[in-house]
């Protein structure tokens, strides 16, 4: 998701990271709400936290890699 957001007008990796985190937050919320209506499934706050934790770790790694690549002048 983070890499796909590079095509937007946002050029700051941190800003793109925040947008990606916001999208991940919305997805995690919608996933848990959806599971509340599926028989045999339940809305679990720990699953929501796990989703967000994974998103934060992925975004931090991607932003760090993009910053390192940019310092090497490989990306515009």
C-alpha cells in the first residue's frame, strides 16, 4: 500500500506513511465490524491491535528503506 501511494502528489515519505496508516486503521476497523456479523466469528480487539501493529511495522520498514534508497539517489 505504501508503495502504491507514491504515485499520489505526496512526496514526503512520512506523509505517505501516515496516509497508509490511516487506510490500514480504516481497514482494521471495517474487518472487525464485518466479523461481528459473521456466524462463528467475533469482533476481537486483540485482532485489531495485531492488524495495526503489523501495519505500523511494515510502514516503518518501508519508510526507512525508501529514505535509504533516496539518499543513494536511486529514487527521485
